[in-house]
C-alpha cells in the first residue's frame, strides 16, 4: 500500500540519495518543501512543491528504480496537486506526462525561478519546457 506525506527531517538523507541517483539536483538541502511516497515503509518517490507568493513551483519529481510504472508518481502528484490553491508551474523534458495532470506548455513568466537557479540549465535545455496547471480553469 502506498502512503503519501510531507517529508520529515529524518527523510533528508534518503531524499538526497534518491535525487542524486535520478540526477535531479535540488538546491534546497532540507526537506521542508518535499513530499514522499512510501511503500512498505520505504521512500519510493519524491517531489518538491515550493510555495511562492503568487504560485507554486513543482520540481524534483522522481520515483526510485523498481517502483516505476505502478502509479507511484501519479499518486504523489494527485495528492500534491489536489490541495493547490494557486497555479502550479514546472520545467520539464517530459511534457506528455504532466499533460495527464492538466498542465499546459507556456512561456515562463519573469517571476518564475530561473532554470539556472534550479541547476537544470544544462539538462536537455533544448527539450525543456515551462508548463502550468491553472487551478481556476
């Protein structure tokens, strides 16, 4: 059974291990904005949802090897996005996956964190798009 919850301080080391193994660098070294998906008491997936004044920013969505293609990412995102009261932005190289959750490709607004600040400016930059899920649509 899968359980989704906000990350706790005790999860920090495992979250960093997962992010590093999936090449999902994240500049925040503590799990305050992270969520985890637990299967059999072990972290199977992670994601970060940062609250900015005007919007949320979703990043570092990843599922550990061996737990993919079984609904872990879907359950994690449904839980996180289900409580969103503001638009949610992200950068991604897999827009077809995020379209499932209602995201649309848009030009990145000026107040969005830059790709460089997130460490993703070198990651498939030519394939990376900005997407938004408008909560009031």
